[in-house]
C-alpha cells in the first residue's frame, strides 16, 4: 500500500508517545480545549472521514489484508485528510480520536464516536455486536459531536437480538443527551466463515425500516447507508437525515465517485462518511481522493 502524500502535515509521534506515557490526563485536557463547531453549518453538507474499522479487526483494504495495521501510517493519512478544505470531521474509536485530539487535528472539526466494535470480523460471535467502544456518557464528557453504531441484522443468528436490544438502549440514551447518532444498518448473512452484507435494494430498505424504529425516540437518529441500486426507493424508506458510506475500497475510483455524485443529489442525503476508499486509494494519492470527495459533497446541491 502506497504511503500518503509527502506534503502531509508533520506529525510528532515522539511527543504523542511521551504524552501518552507521562501525562494521560492530557487527553481529557485536549478534548476540553478543542475548538468546536456546529454539526451543520454553511451549505448544510457533511463530509466525514471514517477510521473505526481497526477496532473490529477489519484491517484490509482491497488486496492488502493488513493495510490499516500500521497506526502511525493511518494517523498520517487522517491528519492529511483533516487538513484538506471541505473535510468536516472524522469518525473513530476512542484510541483514534484520543490520538487525533493530542495531535491537535480535531480543532474546528466534527468528532464522531464509534460505539459497537465487539462483533469482531470472522468471529463466531460476530452478530453479537457488543458495545465495546464509546458510550453516550463518555462522548458527552469528551464533548464529541455525534455518535455512530453498526446494526447488522442476521435472522439466522440469535446474537442479532442482543445487538438490537443494546442498540435500542443506545438510541434512547443518545436522544436523551441530544447527541446525534448515525445508524448504519445492514441485512447480513453468513457465507462460510464470513458475514456478508446483502446490498440488494429490498434488503437495504428492510434494514432501514428496522433500524429507524429502534429506541424510545428517533429525534436524534440519522442514517448512514451504502450506495446501492435504486437509491430513490431506499431513501423513501425513512425520513431521517442520511449520510452515505463509502464501502471497503479497492474498486474503480472513478465509478465510485460517479455513484456517490448521483446519490448525493437525492432528497434527504446530506453528505458522505468514507474511510478506506479515500485514505488508501489505489494510486496512493490521498490528497486527490479526499479533494474529489469534498467537491462532490460541497457542491451546493439542495437537500
């Protein structure tokens, strides 16, 4: 996997390591001092870079199964992405956001906490997707701007019931705290030792219907959805604000950008949440990939 652009902002990893070793309280102080911004401003569009995959053991990008295994390389790519105009924020687990806060990369950016990372990729318990990352209390305490959780629904796996129940409690808690929460739903099935998401239009619509009804209030619920065939029908399945996700990466970038552009023009879509596709582009040019996506999002299309 190619290194990110040499023009990336300098990152002092020595200082980061020393701070973590000598002064762990500096993390809370960095969040307390962070310059915050409204979740929605200006053109009303959001472009968020995602980096919560490693905590679920999902390290692969395209043909490289360990692409995200080097934390220093990942942080370089994230700091570069966050330095680009049009990038509104980042989605990550506590370890990633803590690093970025210490590096000062979250100032003026949206910080989104990832909640359930316990459904480890390839595990027999993958559908019992425990909430092992951020919780609502820790996000409110750190001053995070939004939350995200994964809602995979496998009708043949009993672990789904526990995940749905825990998700409903998380939605209720987020609404009580007035914390926007991105729900990322999928209908999923096991194929051998792998869990595969069903990206047919009807399956995505069904997952949206189930996820939208979770919790005691949907007032602060958003959707984070894949771009699939007939997105018009998908977006008619709920009235919740919607962001598009980018997928696993490794495909034809130009075709991917074109599909995002078409979906971003649809009513109810407010932006993108993309990780591996942009952080690890096939040609290694993180700057270009991020800038193309930012231009797609912030083009003035009305929601």
